[in-house]
């Protein structure tokens, strides 16, 4: 039982880390490529509460939910851990990107940690310098140290 728990925990951590690469790839090649139609409103001031870009978040939430659901129905197999890894990445993405950077949820938070400041700065650079076909700083939870404020 302890071994299974350790395997599940390691799987969750690995999937969380891999999701940054998946998100980077999709952000660079899909959102700033064929998916620009859905992503473009994210690079403009938001007119309402939602934007077309939210479809990407719903897509990953659905994938996560399906892994968790099928993992439960399969006797709590490894799909459950995969789903939780995706879900935890989504929570991190939502907090850093939507809450801290874009302030889609109003909270009184001022980043103090250098890591959070670096990610927020890199995303600011992304919004300033990226176009539909090119750009920089495509990560969401990782940013090179050169973007330290």
C-alpha cells in the first residue's frame, strides 16, 4: 500500500512538471498558431468576465476530470494520479496566471517571492512582445532567471 502511494505521488509530481512543457508547446505552437482565433482576445483588454481563450482551460479541466473519473472507476489506478497531476498544474496556472497576473479574481496579494515576481514579469514581457506568429516567454509556471525584476 505504501509503495502504491509513493508511485501515485511520484506520478502526480512528474505529470505536474510535464504539464509545463505541454503548456509551453501548446502556447507557442497552437495558441500562437492555428488556435490564435481563440487566444487573441487574451492579448487584448478583456471586455467581459470571460474570453474565448478560456476554452483552453476548459479543455484541460475536462481531460483532468476524465482521468480522475476513469481512475476511480478502474479501482483507483494510475489514471487517478495522472488526473490529479493535471489538476494541480491547472490550479497553479489559474492562481499565477489568472489571479495574480490578470487579476480575474480580486484579492489583495502583492508578490514578495522572487520566483513569483519572475513568472509575472515574464508573462508581462510575453504580452508586450508576442504576436500571432511569434513571441517569447511561453511558459506559465517557469520563467528563466533573466526575467527577474
